[in-house]
């Protein structure tokens, strides 16, 4: 009976989160707006930094890998000879994922006063931090895609970008729900996750294509949940093809993250105020 109850609870939890987001959408919008304004509060340029920062990243990477290292890739295999183009295609989705997960993990602790003194939907906090990270890094990604368009790289498969990004956002949110709840009870979670994300970046084919890695390690890299997401971006943006197997794997990882992450958050939520 307990197993049936838990399974039912796991299945119903994402619906509860969706209901919370829809019901409190006005408050969520205000939280996201406040979080975005708070990033650059007091600075002269304000939200302009959201554009200046990605432009500076693009400029430095272009300089390093075009004029200094001069790395060349296979046009037939990857859809581009430019290492910068290949790297930028996967870099900004990764930045959105890593920043959203990192900020959301400590988000409940940062807002402990709000949680203990005000009755509100705590689920909005992870959604806020993940969403604001995707909005800010999304601006950089839009600039990258605009540059690719000027270079003649645009194709019909780009219509899949919002779909893949939505899946990646949900995958991030599921992990954010899990780690933000865990962080309340295990304060070292933020530091541990920082190390994991650092290693995760180099185990994901962003700075290198899979073909550069010895075949022996291919199966290990494919186990990486971010592998399928980043590879889909590479293929739909540069090669103009959709790999349905990768999309299925990405959707599977998203489903697992959402159901398990939301369920874990839901089970620990009643104890948040007591521990904080």
C-alpha cells in the first residue's frame, strides 16, 4: 500500500508544481523581475550588463580560438570548421543550466526569512532562480544565433531550439528542486555541487567534439545527461538535422529529473521552516 501511495505521489507532484506556477504566475513574474533587477542593482549600466557580458565572452573566445590556437574542425562531420562556432553553440545552454542550478541550490537558504515568516508557495523560489538564469543567458544565446544567421548558418531545424531549451529548463528545474531541498539539511551541498559542475563541464562535449575523444570513452560520455542536450543543439543548429534518439534520451532524463526532483522537494517541504 505504501509503494502505491508513493508512486501516486511521484506521478501527481509535477501536476502540483504546474498548478502552483499557473496559480501564482503574477507573483512568479514579480519574483523573476526582482531577481533580474537585483543582479545589477546600483550599477550604472544596469540590465545592459546582460548584453555586455555575453558579448565580451564571445569576443574573447573568438580571439583565442581564431587568432591564437586556430583550431580547425571537420565541416562534414560537425557542420562547421570554426571551433568558436562549435563551442558557442553549446556554451550558452550550459551556462544557463549551470548558473540556474547553482543559484537555485542555495536559493532557499538565502530566502530563509521569507520561508519562516511568510506563508507562500516555496516552489516559486527554484523556478525564479532557474528562469532568471535562462533569461539572462538566453540573451547571449540570441546574440550568438543572430551572428550565425549573418554567417548563413540558419536552417529550418532551428525551430526545435525552443523545444530543446524547454526540456533543458525542466531538467534543470528538477535538479534544482532536489538540491535546493537537500541544501537545507546538508549545508555542504553548494560546495559539493560546485565541484561537480566544474567536472561536469569538461565531461560534456562543449570544448571538444566527441570524435576527438578515444572511442573507449564514448560510452561513458554518453551516460552524461547533458550529452544528449548539447549534442542536439550542435546538430540542429550546425548540421540542420534532428537526431530522434538523442531527443528521446533528453526527454527521458527530463522526465526522471522532474518527477524525482519535485517529489523529493515535496516530501521535505513540511520540514523547511523547522530546520531553517
